């Protein structure tokens, strides 16, 4: 009888034990082809990276702790502790990245794989501090030092993305920065020569036409609002002092919209199949960047309708956009017709500085006053003329004072009477969420 009681006691205790058994924590879960890690148990690492201080407009180096939150076939996402991103957002990032990644590789080339993990590491963090209204914020960046010296001594394919932005914009930033990473491998590692900043950034801007409608919407608004057409002199700075802004403040943000619309114009006029992006990306690094662009266009534009040299290409770009909105609602306008904020930004005492390969539109009467061999004029009709500074920069993206042409412009009724205004906060190009990246060498 005692044996029977003992047996029953064992059975009862087994049942109670099973009922009280705690469920094992889910450390990770596979969702399709993505592994998502439970943030509570996720691996943590410390990484050094750059932030932009909007009070000083300087980049500073900092270190933060990140959690390895998810990975897919071609990417790993580390999320800075303290950044709130939902599981659905993270899954969406990687799902879209994996969908777009083959197209990016097909057009722009392949990235390096120094760390031999076969993946791009996205460090998603807050890249801005003390930001305020009237600032354009850093959306992401690629640093070649992560490939050369390594991040905290560990070399690898790292890309930095500001995770505080909306999902659609973050996806666009990811692909923009990926082009820079690919570009470094194709041109520096394999070609021993970096692509000039204006052409490199133009290629990255072309990625948004493929992958990020939200960024393109921002670019169109900025283009329409800023009738100073320049991206070749990317930094809007003098070459004798990289901190010496030609117009008194950092205007490199203006270059993004112009580069974006230029690349779209090229694509539409060479078949609309992104072949021009591929031609430029795969052109020989041994060539001058201007020649790379010209040769790529000639290869697809056999009639030379887009132009046979850099100057004609730039003039034809603005001339054509004056008559054709690319199906995007793009418009070209005279600088002197702009509102007070733009007028005061680019024009002082009736004059503006025309930097190399930049264009402005003015009246025929203003154009008639110009007598400078560095200026090419194109009649746009209806009493307007496009003016191009046909000078070439010795240092990519930077301007020699000797190559600037001072142009006198007569203010229109829209601009006159409000020329003392110095408000820039109504401009989309200076809004907090207007994407620009930084160039870390």
C-alpha cells in the first residue's frame, strides 16, 4: 500500500511541476529571412561615431552603447540604447533593404567586405544635438576611416543613420549612404582614385529616385524654392579656407536638390532605365570626374542633344527644365524674382556671386550688362536668360575667389521693399528634417 501512495505522490508532484514550469524567454525569433533579437537579451557593443552640434555647427566624436537588434542576409542593425524603434519599424527597414539591395548593387557596384561577414552594419543612432528650427539635420553618413583605421580598431562596412527620422526617410538615407560605401570600394580600393564629391553625391542622390519618394518630394520643394542652381561647387566654400562660406553660412544643403534634379533629368533623357547611373558609376576612376560624366552621357546620347561638354550639359539642363517639369512639377525661376529670404541669402546690394558651374536666371537687360568670358549665356525666351559660370574648380567642390563672377541683378517687385528681411525659417532647405549627410575623410 505504501508503494502505491508513493507512486501517486510522485505522479502528483510531476503534474504540479509541469503546471508551474516557467516559459523559457524568447531571446531571438526568425521572421521570414530576418532574425529579430529580444531587446532585453540583445548583444550590446560600444561604438564611436560623429554627431553634429547645431549650436556650434561642428562635428564631435562620441561613444555610445548599441544593441544588436536584428539581422538579415545582407545587413545587421545595431540600435543606440535610448532610441525608440518598434519591432515593426526594424522589420520594415530590413525587409525593404533586402528588396532594394540587389538593384543598388546592379547599378552602382559591389561594396567591400573587409570584415568578411558579408553584411552591411547599420548603426542607427541620434546624430544631431541641440538642433533647432531653421537647421537642416544630418540624416546619415559614411566614413572611409571605418574601412581604413576601423571603428575602435575593428575595420568593417559601417553606415551611420539617424534613427529619429520617419521610416520612409530612414530607408532613403540607408540607400544613399550605401552608394557612398560602394563608391569607395569601386573607386578608391579598386581604382586608386576617389570620385569627386559633386559626382559622388549626385550618384547617391539618384538612389532616392529609385527608393525614396519622401526624399524626392523634399528635393523638389527645395529646388523650386531656391533659384540658384549649383551642385558642382558642392560646399559653397572658398578653397583657401574650407570654413569660409561664400554666402555667409553653410549652403551645401542647396546642392542636394540640384544634384537630384540633374540626375533625374539625365535619366529621363537617356531612356529612363537608370542606365546613365550605371555608366557613371562604372566609368574609369583614372579619368577626371567631369570627363567621366561627359563620356557616360555621350555613350547613351549619341546625338549629343544633352551636350558634348560640361558647359553645354549644364546649360541644357536648366534650359530644358525651364520648358519641361520632368513630370515632377519642377520649375525654374529668376533669382531676382525670389522672396525676401532667398534674395537676401544670395544677393547683397544688387549683386550675387556666381560660382563655377552655377547658373542663375535673370532678365535680358541684366544679362546685357555682363562682359566676362567666364559667363556663358543662354536665351530662355520671354525676356529671360540663363547665366552659367563656365570656370572649372581646381579643388573638387571648392571655389577659388578668382573664378567667381559678380553679377548685378535688378530686384523684381516681389523682392523689392522687403530686402531688409533676414528670415530663413520659412525655407524648406533649412528645416530640421531635410536630409543632408556629412563627408568624413
